[in-house]
C-alpha cells in the first residue's frame, strides 16, 4: 500500500500496512504460534546468525506483534517500536536499557503508582539510585542531575494530579547533560501528544489504557529510533521475556482503529465533566489541563492538541464521606485503570498510588481528598447526573 501524507485517523485505520500480503485478510491475522519452522537446517542457522530475516520464536518476533509495532511507530512519529506484556514491563525495560549498577535515574514525583514502586523500590535493589524531582520545576530537575545520571523519566499529563511537564524544557536539559529522556504518554496518547517530535528519546505507553480502549487486555509499548529499539529488544526484552501475546497485539491493533474517534469523545466528555465539577459546592479543586485555571494550561495548549478524558478533583469531605460518594455512584464504575469506554473512578491514595508512603503522597501533592475520574464515552449528561446524585449524598 502506498502511504501518502495521511492524517492521523487514516494512519490509525491503515497504518499497519493494509491487507495481509499473504492472505488478503483485511484484519491482520493472529499468528498464534509459539514457533516457526525453518526451510532447512542452513536456513535456521542463518536466521540465528542474523544473515537472513524471518520468524523463529514468538518471544523474539511475531507477524501480528510486528504489525502493531509498525503502526505505533507510525502514529508516534518514531522509527520503530516494541510491544510488552504490560506498561510496567515497558517502563522496566527502558530503565534497564539505560541504567546499570552505579548509575542514577531522575523520575518525576507524580507518576503512576506502579512506576513509582519500580523506581523507589525495585531499581535501587540493582544498585541504581533514583532521584525524585518536581516535574513542573525545570530548575529542580537541572540541579538534581549527577555525573552518573543516565535517564530522565517523566509522565505528562501526570497520574493522578494532571501535572503538565514541559517536554521541550526536559529535552534541553537531557541533551545538555547527554542523558536519555523517556516520556510516559499514556494519558495523552499519540493522537493528542507526540513527545518524539519535541526531541524526546523514547515514548512509553501503558497500552492497557486508551490504546486498547476496551478494558480487555494488558500491554505496554515503547517507541523510539531504530538504534534504541534494537538495543532494548536485544539487551532486555528477549531475555527478560516480558513479551506481548499475538492475541493481545491483535486486540491493540483493533483498538487503534478507533483511537481518534474514542479520544475525541473522551476529551469532549472530560471537558464537560470538569466544568460541571468546577462549579459544584462540594468540590474543592478540579485538576484538568483543559481548564484555564489549571496552572500549566498554556503549556498544555502548546504541547497537546487536546486535553483528554482524565479528570481529578478534591472533595470537600472526610474519608467516610468520600467512601459514601464512591459507593453511591450508579453509572460510574468504581475500579482502577483508565481509558476504557466505561467511566471509571477511584481514590488514588488508597488504591493506584498506595505504593507511596503518606509522606511521599504529601510531597507529591497527592492528597487524601483526591478522586480520579477516567471519563468514558457514555452520554455526558448521564455521567454528570450520576456524579451529581452521588455528591448530594456526601
């Protein structure tokens, strides 16, 4: 298929290469095979020696997974991509590819709870120091870099406070110190933000979320240049073994076809819900980068094309009242994760970010009154009505 100067939505539908060249299948087949036969003993030897290209074993490569990786690279404006069994596997692979014992890594304080646990508890066991920094303060990031720092890991918009981190500012710092910059782009997706175009070295996704979009798979992705992707593949993924299954790769390919349509609805609903909450007497503060009151609203407008469906808010309530609010919801589903078609709601301090100590939560400005809402694609009036009736009971 000849690829012209297609728009994002066209690439999302056709970006994996169109119909299957072997069968003509319009939907990419699921190559649900663990191993692939050699034509001959010599063929097998050449494949392992890298003298010929082809498939050997699905931990190394697989046609369905390759199609997903090609499409994600295209959508993120990268050269290549790798798919993983989870978003955490992708983040772990990125850290291990750039850091070894004796090195240090910088990570923004506000990140997904699993990411925080990786950098606060797991990576230090390997002799790698983690320094947590305020992602909204470029001067603090600059001051924290040491001679042995190898990686700067940021998440923007950040989970769950929706902090916006200046990607270009971090690129300038990283390049000035010859360190790699990794950006977790899960909340924005490549439809609303493409960090590689600002100069980031690699982009990470928990593809479980908006990329899949239907709450039926767990997966992760890294997009970068060919050199970095080959390095992560050869030095980490193959031997770590955190590979995605062909079936899950196919689910993500299916999800990508509707990503722009879903994100437009998520974002439109997110704005309406954020505006409703902003004027509710039982809501103390709303965190949504699309609101002009957000402290990094102008920065969000600069590096994002829209603001997404994630909204957080502080309730004017104690813990008993917060539980009553959550338990009173009828449409919104009380669950972790995000990016589903369904509206999902949770209390980060006691669930997704329980990996933080009380002191660490305070330092990251994740307070006990904060509720995180992943606004779905339902009728926005129904979402707002459900929130309104539950707020009346707090």
